[in-house]
C-alpha cells in the first residue's frame, strides 16, 4: 500500500514539475508548443518580428488573426479551424512578387509545383472553396502553407498581409 501511495505521489510531483517547466518555456522564455495540425507537433522558439525584417519562403511565422479582415477566416473561426485568442503558426510558401497557382493537387509557385491537397469539404462535411488563382503577390502579401493535407491556409483564405505577422518561429525539438 505504501509503495502505491509513493508511486502516485511520484506521478503527481512529476506531472506538476513538467507542467511548470512547460509553462515557463511557453511564457517566459519565448517557446511555443505547436498543438495545431498546420505544422509538425514540435516546440518552436518564437521571437518578435522586427518591423522591417526580411521574410523568406520557408520561414515560420505567428499570425494575429484579429488583424485580418477576411470572411473566409471568419468562417474558419466559426467552424473551429482556428481560434482568435491563439496566434496561428504557418510556413511562408510564397513572397511578394511570386506568382501562385492552385491546380489539381499542386501549389505552383513561380512554375515550381509543390504537392498539396485542396479539399472541397472539411472533416465535418462543410463546403470549402479554393482561392481563385493565378495571383501575383503584391508588396506586403504572403502566401501561407501548411504541411499536412488538411491545413487551413492560403489555399482557402488567400494571401495575408505582413502586418498580421507578430513573431518568427523556428523548430527547436
């Protein structure tokens, strides 16, 4: 009986320590655990994005959805794809000056295809529509992509303006 109580105590103390550690990493040290399906389930180091910082294809950024006025994103909030209280973590798929085309199951950026799935319905049967392309991104516009097939990104809500980006993120482990 004593061994069982000790084991329970050990589990509780370990859980509390891990929770405290995760809280400190997340809030105090600039780390974030990605819990969405948009990018791999990893810990990301986040740092504020300086106003004039250069953003490249492949960079990961945090997006403040409250800074975006877009009815498709509003629909995504209603359907539970995204949460306005939590920044969205996405990868940059195209930058200003790039031409983006969605064709079949491919995202084509400047003539180079990336395998991608464009769904007509979400997991719950809700209708989805792909953004109309081709589009050449203007100054300050970026195309956001997700790694998995079912990510909610620019395939559906189009380009996003730079002013919605708050932080740069880099996978740590």
